[in-house]
C-alpha cells in the first residue's frame, strides 16, 4: 500500500467515525498574531487548520497527499464560502517549494515530519511572516504508536528555529502528550 492509499483509508475512517475535525488548540491560542494574508497548510489532512485560518482572513493554500482529504476540504470550503485552495501533492516531491520565494505570510505544519523541509521554510515565508508547527517527539512519558523517524528529538524544534532568521514567540514541549509546538516569526531579511 502506498502513502496515498494509506492516508485515504485513514481519512475515510476518521470522517466516518469522528465527524468533522477541529483546529489545533495551540494554533487557536496564538490568534493574536493572525493578521490575514496568504497561508500555506502543509500536510493539511482534513483541513481543520485551513478552515480556521481562512476564517481569520487568510487565503489558504492547503496541500496533502490524500485525495480523500483534499476532496473533503474542497467541499467544506465551498459549503462555508472560504478562500481555500486545496490540492493533492506528495511533499516528498520537493518541486512544490521551487519558485515560491517569500510567498506566504503564515505556514502551518501539524503532525507531519519531514526534516528536509525545515531548510526550505524560511525561503517561502515573507519577512515578518509566521511559522507554526506541532508534532510528536520522543518523550519518556508518552510512547505514542508512531515510528521513531516521525518523532522529533527533545528540543529539536527550538534548536532548529532559534537562529538569526527567527524570533520564537511560543514554544512548548509537552512530555505527557508527547508533542512539541512552536510559533516563530521570520525576521526581516537585510539583503
């Protein structure tokens, strides 16, 4: 079973068993930073974060490998009259990131980890734009049923995004839930 098939099955099951998803609570808690503009929701899944950002005056580009998830989000954006542009893309194909220099005011990734994307994030976010990420990490207190390669190391998001390009506005490493969360603002480029 390939990645698309796997995620299609998961999302079909989630829609059947759980109904509509809700936006990430930590993302919602950072709403004071939401100024509208253009947003990108990478590995958007069923689109709860995309819908939330569109309701905060963002024009959202939402991408995911699952055509089930993208079709669901298309229907939701039409039904709710939201400015969301969902599309099916495999993020292991990095061509998506080409020719997108400083396009987005806000980039969101939740519960998807591909470290090779980290180096591309600064180039696609406008100066003073925001990056929000939350995903699993190796926590001794929470042993989620997630492969080790898809878990961050302790402090990894903070060390990756605490450099001259970023100002960290929020960081949390929750050992009980086994997750790391970061919101960082891209500093203005001097070149």
